[in-house]
């Protein structure tokens, strides 16, 4: 559970960073 949440959060953060 924790790993999945961390992975999703990381991907979302990466997407935002890339967008910027």
C-alpha cells in the first residue's frame, strides 16, 4: 500500500516538474 502510494505521488510530482 505504502509503496504504491509513493510511486503514484512520485510520478505525479515528476509530471508537474517536467511540465514546468
